[in-house]
C-alpha cells in the first residue's frame, strides 16, 4: 500500500489548528457556533472530516472513535469496557447506567449522577455510530457484490456471514424498540437530560435504520440466490468442457438439419452402437476358431438323480370375477381414439369431461398417450400426437409436457 505522509500531515495540521474547539467538545460534551473563533468555519471543516457530528439543533459532539482514543490516552476510567462490544451489548448497557443515575440521585450524590449521565450520553453516541457505520459498510458490500474477493466460494461465505450480521442488528433494533427505555427515562430523576440524547440519537433514527436493513437484506438474499444458481450452471459448463476435451472431433449438428422425430424425442440420449462379427460370414471362421480355442472346456455338471414325489391335486380354475379385465385408462384411450376428428382435441380437456376418469392423474394420462403414440399401432397409425411443452433452462435435459393435441391425419 503506498504511503501518503503529506495527507497525514495535512489532516493532523487541521486538527492542531482547531485544537481548542476539539478540547471544548471533549470536556463539555458539545459545541456550537459561538465556540468557534472562525464563526463556524472550523466546525464545518471538522464535520466534513467526521471529527464533529451533529448532536442537537445548532450543536455538535465529538466522534465516538476520537473520544475513545482521548479516554485511553488521558487514562480516563470508564464504567464499562467498550472493547469487543457490539450493538446488542451497547443496548444492554443503557438501562444499567440509567439505574446508576437514579441510585446516585436518591443517595444525594449529584457529582456521580453527572458522571453517569455523561457515560449514558457516550454509550448512546457509540450505539448510534456503531449502527450507522455498520449499515454503511454492509450497504457498500451489498452494492459492489463483495468485490474485495475474487472467488465464488468466498463471496458466498461472506454473503452468508453478513446475512447473519444483518439479522443480529435487526434483532438488536427490535429489542431497542420494544424495551420502552424512553418511558423509563422519563420516570427517572434527571431523566430529561438522558431522554433528549436518547431521542435525538436513537429513537428518531429507528425507522431509517429499519428501512436500510430491509434494503440490505433484500440485496444480500437476491445475490445469494444468484450465486447458488451459478454453481449449477458451472457444473454443466465444466461437464461440457470435459466432453469437448475427450472428444476433440465433436462437431455440433447444423441447426438447419432436422429428422422426422419430434423435437421432444431428439433431446433424449441415443443408444451406443457396438460392432460384432457376423457368424454367417465364412471369412470370419478363423476368428471364431481362435475364440473357440481360447475358451476353457466346461466340466459336465453331475446332478443327483431326481427324487420321486407324489402327485398333487389340480388347482381350481379362476372364477368369473377373477378373470383379468380391461383397465379404465385402456377403455378411455380406445374411446378417445374413436371420437377423434380433423380438429385437434386437448387430452386434458377431453379427460375433464369424463367423470369416470376423475381418479386418474393427468400425468399418468399424458404418459399413456405418449406411450400409445410411440408404439405406432394400427389403431393409432392415422392419429397425430402433438405434445405441448414449456421452455426449460439451458442444458437442463428435461422436457415438461403440459398437454397433448390429438387429431386424425388425412
């Protein structure tokens, strides 16, 4: 990564130029335009550099990252550790700090209460910054489709991971919205000071955060679905590539060349042909002689003499109701072939008119008609079986027949 010391020096120089404004924001918790000796120009520059963030109307606060750095540099004791805390942990800290404020007020310790209120404000700012930064980072990843990694497996892994991260943030926001902390603060002594910060930084931003989460979730799930489809297509392409490598003499058939078979039959794989010598050709006698000499002689099997048995009575003949009868679909097939004319008839529409065939599935009925058309019997020699299919995915290999049109051929 190339170094840019000039950019670092320029940024540090800007911070040093407005050091008094930054110190006031850290010590007091907020600044306004009256604290800026340049009449608001310094606040605007620090806001563009994400050093000062909008707090209330006309006031700004110090960014949580810089506040944490100053706390560590100045060795300011914190009530709770911020290391490794996520959105849910930050949300769980707020009621505890509010209880500390109430306890300090009831015990007559106003200085401790002020410290706890400052701690509450810092936790609220950290929570707001964490959610905002997390949503911005997730939206960038979702928009550029994880461009930082080149492989399909890593993209899918990151997509699934950040879907879980979005779910955890959504659950945390739902807990924030349902814990009713705002009403608790209103009933707490000195709670008005905490309510204003909590309302401006958390409550007012909840609808916007939930809308951003829904958009990010939709993008991530859509891209995850596409990546899973890519895997199936890649397997087919690799199989076709392997086939081309094994058969370099393969030449695809011309599109203009058609045979007499229907389109849905041409998609099925053909039978492999194997050549064998003709046993009637006298030229192959030497070959057959060599093959016969290579066959080991078979030993005659010795079978024991048959044992004498006793005669059994004859089985009774089949009764009238046990004689094999014609199946209902066979009778329906014969009836439909007899009703056909020059106008094509839908097989499913004809079946729907027969109440006695209601128990017969449509798939079985279409399969029977396709089988009848492939046998080329005398009774269906002049019948045209035209299948109605739907478009399938490229290189799918499956044919979806939805109906058949039957008619007499003149």
